[in-house]
C-alpha cells in the first residue's frame, strides 16, 4: 500500500488527522471552559421553529 501514491496520501491524511485531534484535546485540557473551535450549544429560532 505504501508504495503507491494513494497509499502515501492516505498515510499522511491519517497522521495529520491524528495529530490535529491530539492537539485539540491538549488545548481543551489546558484551557478549561474553552469552546472547541468556537462551537457551542445554542438555539436558533425562526419562522416559528426552534432548532
């Protein structure tokens, strides 16, 4: 698998994904109360609906 270009691309993708998730976990651990990536629970209301 690693001998092909697709295999190398997949390996790099998996490594970057893993590093990104670990970096985010460390950041959140060090900064209590921080909203991950700006996402937070909220409600949206409009046209008689609530989401």
